[in-house]
C-alpha cells in the first residue's frame, strides 16, 4: 500500500505538476527550452485545476448517473433490499471529538443515506476498511456517525475493503448469502459510474443514489473563471476518478 500511495501521489496532480516545476528549475540553465515547457505545463496545470468552470466541465463528463427523484425515496423498497454507503476515508484524531471521524464527503453520503433509509425503511450496510491498518474501520466510523448524528442503526458493517472494487466484492460476501441482490448504492455523483459497474460485477442489481454533484452551475463570479483553492482539490478528485475508471476497465473485466 505505501508504494502504491507514493506512486499515485507522484503521477497524479498536484504531484506531477510539482515535479514539472521542479524540473523546470533544475533545467533552467542547461536546457532552457525544456525548462520553459515544464514550467508552462506545471503552472498551467495548477491554473486550470483552480478554475471552478473546469471542475464543472470535468464533473459533467463523469456524472453519468441521474439523481434519485425525491418522490422515489419512499418507494425504494420496491426496487431494492438494502442501502450500501461507501466510505471515503477519515479525519484523523480531531481533538474536538477525541477520535477519528468520517470526512466531510463521508458525512454528505451518510446524511443522504439516512434520509433514504428513513423514507424507505431499508436496512443499511456501511463499507470501508482500515486506514493503513489502523482501527477502527471506516465502516465502523460511519455506522457510529449514522447512529449518533442521524438516528439510523446500521445492520451490517463491511470493514475489509480498501478500493471501490473491494467495496463491492466484500459487500457481496455479506449480503448475497442473506438473499440480498438488489442494493441502493450511495456515493459521490462523480464516483457513481465506477461504483455501479463494480457492484454489478459483484452480482448485484443496483439502484444508484448519487450525491454531491459538481457538474452543476458553479454560481461563481465571472462564470467560474476566477481561480479558487477549493477547485484544486475538487479537480484532483475528478482526475483520480477518471484514472480509476480507465484502470478498472483494463484490469477488472
């Protein structure tokens, strides 16, 4: 896992952009033209990633699953047998809480899943493993938060997965033996196509419940052409997902 982590951070933005800028400085005297190219690509990449309009355009390409209509929430039990909420990492040791907590993205998923569970009466499974071997699992963190913050008791916890593919495979080991083959999957809208594909490959019929859409009107000044720091993080998430979709299509056929 550490090698994969470092490789991923190096080859994806902002790592690759910082590397280009470092090469531009290194070659500034010996190879000035190549240094200029590296500088332009590195700085230009950061500028593009910082634009809300670029986030919006990128998300529009990835967010291919439509949202659930609100009137569908109460009738989900006709089409599914359980709700699966996918983990998104954790915030480590916040002193305000005295323990690890779900990320903001995770809380967004939990809130939506809680609304769906209360409206439909469907049971909930949380899916997410350890953070580099450190307990508790993401599944446990989400289950505790769903209970304490949203009043929803989680029936199953899948605490071994580290990837979307494993979310699906290990959730299948929990749910399929109980006869549960139809699931509502809750995750970010830009992540949903890969999640749906993975769960279908694991043997499920999937009702997608995407949340956190980014491919909507960004409502920013100048139409989103003014750089924002938040957009760099969002662009990184979208690029990571685009690479993930390509990788899954190659390695998990």
